[in-house]
C-alpha cells in the first residue's frame, strides 16, 4: 500500500514528542505536547473529537471520543500503555464513523510504537497497513 504523507506527518510529530519526553508520562502529558507539536508543524487537528455512531440512520446516544482528529480524515489515539483492546477500539471508531484512517500511538515504550489502520479495504474491513517501532 502506498504511504500516506498525512499519517507520516502525524507520526513524525509523535516521534518528536517521544524524543523530547521519553516514556513514563500520563496520556494527558503526551496529548498536550502533541497539541504544541501539531501547531508548530501546521498539522490541522481537533482534540477530543466526538465520533457519533448511527444505527439505521439514527444517531445513538453513545459514541466514541478520539484523542485527535487530524486533516479531517485521520483519527489519532494515543496511549501511555498499550493493551490489546486499544487496537479494537480504533478499528471500531473507523468502522462507525466517516474517518477512513487511524493511527494508534504508544508513548509508553522505550521506542515510539505506532500502528496505522485503514477502513474501506476489500469487503469494507479494517486492515492494519503498517506497524512501526521507531
């Protein structure tokens, strides 16, 4: 699959945050640092983006809230500790919303870890397109 420059810009910003802060902080610290880095790099973003879910044309009362929405088409979830349900959460966010690409970023390792996922591949399934350990 061809590499997407938008997701690489986002991952590059996360790499800079991890390079400066390292591991061990709470997610809120990394989120605040990413706000600064996204702004410096002129990456368009919104924080705590509501991701409503619809069922048969009706909006459900529940929904998801993503850490960031970037470029109006990329969901970004950040973690200080990665657990297996985190990947499922990102996949479900993509499945249920207009976003077609998502990045799961783990700041809790000695090297930054990221996973980029795309929705809308064959049979409308989510697919992991790459996993980076930087």
